[in-house]
C-alpha cells in the first residue's frame, strides 16, 4: 500500500511540475512581448527507440515509385517564416561540416552569448564528429536550439537531384538515412530529438517533405538569405541583406562554420539596428511556422 501511495505521489508531483513549467514558459513569453510558447522539443521519443532498419524499411515500402514533385528551397510543406504579426525574428545558423566546412566561428558564438541572442542551430553529423566537445557544449547552452542539418550534408532528394554541385540522396531510403541517422546522433548526445530539419543547400523535393514528416521533422528553409555562405561576401552586403529584408517573423539563414566569413561584423551592424526597430529574437521551437 505504501509503495502504491509513493508511486501515486511521484506521478502527481511530476505532472504538476510539467504543468507549472509550461505555464512559466507561456508567462515568460508574454512578459517578453512575444507569443505563447509552443513546446515542440521533447525528450527522446518512440521514433528513436524503434529499430532503425525496421523503421527505414517500413517507410520505404510506402514509396515504391519515386514521385519527387517540385524541387527547390520553398516547395510545398517547407516552412520559412514564423507565423506572427509581432516584431520577432529567428537567427538560424548552419554548421555544414564538409571538407572545407568543419570550422568553428568561436568569436560569433561569444558574441551571441554576450548579447544574449537566442539562436537556432542546424548541425550535420559530419560537423558534430569533427567538433564533438564543442557541439556538446553548445547543446548544453539553453541560448541555443539544436536542430538537424543532415548526416552527410546531402540535399534531401528521392531521385538524386544536384544543387550547387552537391549530389542529393538517391532514393527514399537514403533520404531517411540523411534525416533519421542524424536525428538519432543528436538525440544520443543531447537527450533531445530534433523537430526541425534543414536540407543541405536548403533545397529538397516535395516527397522528402513527406518523408521528413513521418520522421517527426518539419523542413525549414529561410526568409532572409544573409549571403554569408559565399566566400568573400562583404560585411556591408551581408548586413544590408538582413536589414533591407527584415520583417515580422523572418527566419535568417547564416553559418557558424566559417570563422573567416564576415557574418560577425555584419551582425554587429545589423543587431543594434534591428533592436532599435523593436525586433526581438526567438527560437523556432517556441512558435508556429508557415510556408509561402
């Protein structure tokens, strides 16, 4: 009897703790002038615990013939904006991890922390493997939301489309590998399963959007292209791209894996001006998103 009472009390305390945590998140969002928090991140769930080969085979069987549909950065089902009329924006950073892309812009991260700027970061498995300790430290920092940029930085495709010279996944099975194996890698390290996936180059096809959804991921593109991924892009050009296109709900795409890029000096110009205009910065997981 005592054991049953103890279990009941423990369950009750856990439930109340969860309720108060949600209430605290909502109240905090309201106090900051943003919209109610939508808690999309959750602990490792059943998708992660299902045998991988079983999951891969089950989903692959649903696509016996490839029907890729449209190919692009803004295909149906991809989100690139926060659904809001409030002056909020999302700073997002990719860490690509390819041959020349496994660097770490430590000065950029120091700036985000010093300015208390929330950011959503998309990591590839390649970058994580090359920067394991750094990734673990970033994942422990609640200022940063950790999301999925693919296992091997291959554009998500079901027929091997190529973008910017990068060959995409060749079929549904490879698309599942690109998304789900990195979901599991991140979950093992952080204890949290990503809910968002940004395809390499931000290009994908419509069938990959459906596959990602079956894996519990919404594919994210962007609203503002900073231009920092192109070597040699000037500070003035990057900051102008951001400021000229700033609007309520915009998602900005940037990179944190190129320490020699001009993204940091550009942000030193753009962030104070955006704040002067009344913008606040948020994680994607806390808001409803929308496509075009």
